[in-house]
C-alpha cells in the first residue's frame, strides 16, 4: 500500500483521539528507527507536540514520548497508552537500539528522501526488526521523510514503493517540517497493531472457551465413568 487515499480508506472507520482517562486498557510500544539524521526525533515531536525542531540535536541512547489515546473501530473501544521510542541512529548506539527492538510492537522505519544511503540501509533495518522482535509478524511502516525538500530528492518514489511491496509493508512520504502525513503514518501503524492485538485477544478467549468446554466434557465423562464403576 503506497497511496495516501488507500491509507485514508483503511482508516475511514477508525477514530483516534486524545484521552484524559487516568487508566488505560492497552500499552503500545511503537519505535522510530532509521539512520542518523533522517528525522526520527523531529517526526515524533511533530506527532506529539505539533511543532518542528529546526536545530539538529542527535539522540543519545534512547528517548521516549507518551501519548494517551482513545481508539475506536466498529464495536471496539480501548484506552491506549502509547510509548513512542525515539532511537539513536548513530552507529555507536546501534547495540543499544538493537536491544530495544525486542519489545517493539510497531515500527516507523524512516529514511531521508534527500539521502540515498539512508534508503539503501532500510532493507537491513527490516531484516533486523524481523529477527529481533518477539512479535512473529511485527507491523512496519516505511516512511520517506523530508518530502518538503522535493528539489533535493535522491530517492525516486517508485524505488521506495518497490521495496515496500517486496516486504509487504505500506510506504508513505512525510514531512516532519510541515507535518504532512505525520498523523496519517502513525495512525495507520496504531490501527494495524490494534487490529493484530484484537485478533490475538480473540484467539486467546476462543482457546480459553474451548478449554472450558473440554474440561466440562471431561468432568461429565468422568462422573459417568465413576457411576459405571460403582454400579
Ligand atoms: N526540511 C526538513 N528537515 C527535517 C525534516 N525532518 C528532520 N529534519 C532536519 O533533519 C535534521 C535531523 O533531524 P532529527 O530528527 O534530529 O534526526 P534523527 O533521525 O533523530 O537523528 P539521530 O537522533 O542522530 O538518529 C534536523 O536538522 C532537522 O531539522 C523534514 O521533514 N524536513
Ligand atoms: Mg534523534
């Protein structure tokens, strides 16, 4: 999926709103990954605070932002605490970033549209995510950032779409400077993670109910058995 219209369609019945609730039902761990300087921190600050950080302050170690949201889709409404992890793209913090990958439920994999190297490295980031997370099929969104710098573009849209299709993940172009598509990218990721959790919770409930039925059947057959033996 690589058109914003398709993404908006997928989100047509979804509502994600700021919440004041003191408690939450679900804790989501979302991570921003990608090479140094691609705009991870700016992207997250734009998403959480709606402003652009012009000055470049490289992330040291990891940082995180919190957002409380109410997520609603068809008959399912949940209070969600979202932890947005901002990782350091610099090589020297790579082992720390890797250690954090394990618990991630959804990943915003950013590259810089004006830096072809950052795009070339996305493939190894995808492999790394799939290898290190405990989730079997983690949700990843490929994000081409700095779309406001069209005159300096080095990565053709078609190349990014091909890569995303090869890995079966959505592709979106954003600007942390203007805010273009930033909410859309995060909302799409949240929605996909929430749908996966919903299915997981249903499967657990289903298995639990199945187990209960089996137990009941076992106990009735047991009582029948004992009846037979006592007669
Ligand atoms: N024009 C433009 N500049 C951006 C955009 N996003 C980030 N920048 C600039 O790019 C530089 C790096 O942004 P950061 O968000 O700090 O990059 P980062 O990925 O967090 O980098 P590390 O913390 O080193 O991994 C800063 O100077 C930002 O102002 C964007 O969408 N458009
Ligand atoms: Mg940063």
